[in-house]
């Protein structure tokens, strides 16, 4: 029987902090078989010679990964969290994080900056982004949530936003949260299935294209 990680507040804090670390350090920076978002974006640009075609390629490859459980299984300990959260679900979010970050790279954003990394995570929360920003002290939010995070959030609020996104994921995956899935990214993997995972990865990609408009510069080297 799956336990609800939100039943114990101290345990929830540990899970949230660990999930943030996985998404940022593994999903964006890469580790082992998982290339960094900077490398993925730069490689796609060199191969396609066009930002939009590079993004199409990134979305296509990550959509395929989302529907391939073997890739997630191969990540092993990088995916596993010290709680009863399905590895394939964590893997879905890792893949989604890297895809969104790679799109941001192609559009000219520096994913080594804390505000950009927070904006990447925030884009995973879909319609809940505005509420997460408000609870982090952002006040009344107008326009794109990620733009607000990039331009107007003080450094102290960035971690609060990261925690808000991770907590939302943890609550979704708790036993009591399975019936209250978010409006953007659903429970993935064995519970839903490869075809549905791919569908929602594509939805995330469309959202990311809107949330990270071109800046006028783009990645030209891998990292």
C-alpha cells in the first residue's frame, strides 16, 4: 500500500528538498547518461541550424523518452527518492525538466542562473504557477508567470517557489492526492501509459514555448 509522503511534515520537507535537488542537478545539469540541458540545446542548434527546428527536435526526442520506461529504469539511483514515489513518475519530471530547460537554452536563457532555473521548474506547474508565486510572496501576478519569476522575484523568494513546485508534485503523488492530479502534468509511467505520457510531454512543450520567448541570443556551444 502506497504511503502518503505528506502525512509526516518533517518527512515531506526532506522529500521536497530531495526532489528539488534531483530536478535541478539531474534534470538541468545532467548526470551519467542524462546530458545537461545546455548540451542538449546546443547540440540541437548545431544539428538543425534553426532555433525552432532545434526545439522541434528536442520535443520529439523527449516525447519518445517519456514513453520509454527502460530509459528511466536505466537512470537507477538518480531517479529514486527516499520515499514511496514511483521511479517512473520522478523520471517523467526529470525528462520534462530537461526538455523545458533545453528549450530555454535554445531561446537564449542562461540555465545556470538561479532565476532561470526557478522559471524552468515553475513552468512544470502549469495553471498552478500563479498561485505558487503568490504564496512565495509575489503578490498579484500579471502576464507570464515565468517572466515574473525572471524579472521581479527577489533571490530569497526563488527557493520558496522551487519548494512550492516540488511540494505540488509530492502532494499529487501521495495516496490521497492521486484523485487530485494537477491541470498540467499528470501522474506518469505505469499508472497512465506511454502514449498519454507523450501527449502530456507535448503539452508541456507548447507551454514552455510560450513561457520562454526568444531573447535574441541562443546557445552555440555544448556544456
